[in-house]
């Protein structure tokens, strides 16, 4: 069950309630019986794994129209891929 945070519009006290999704929001403050409203907070997003650099599937805003990336992590990844391809070609020609 999620925990929701509420704020009283009269006394400005904040309180939390564990509620099911289908329950009605708390309407009154437990301290002063004033009108309470549910607070909405932003959620932090962390992107992990492949697919978030310009060397992966999509082209992000960090990449220019030429495909050259401005981010140091991407530059290192591109250089690593080039070295791997050179090594593979060298092994194939032997």
C-alpha cells in the first residue's frame, strides 16, 4: 500500500497516511479538523543500463547531427568499439 502525504490548509501541518489506491483521500486534518489536501512530489528517475548513450540504439540530445557525442562516456565507448572492430578484422585476415 502506498503512503500519501497530506497538508492542512489551516494549520499547515503535514501528516502521512497509508492507504489503498481505491480509498478516498483524507479530507480533514487530525490536529485542527481543517481541510487537508494530498501533496504530490516529483519522483527521481535514474537511467541505468544500455540504451541511454548515443552509441546505443537511439540518438540522444548529447549527440550532434554528425553522430559525434559531446559526452566523455560516449567518446570512450565509441573508441572502445572501434578498437574491438580493428582487433576482429585483424583476426579474420590471419
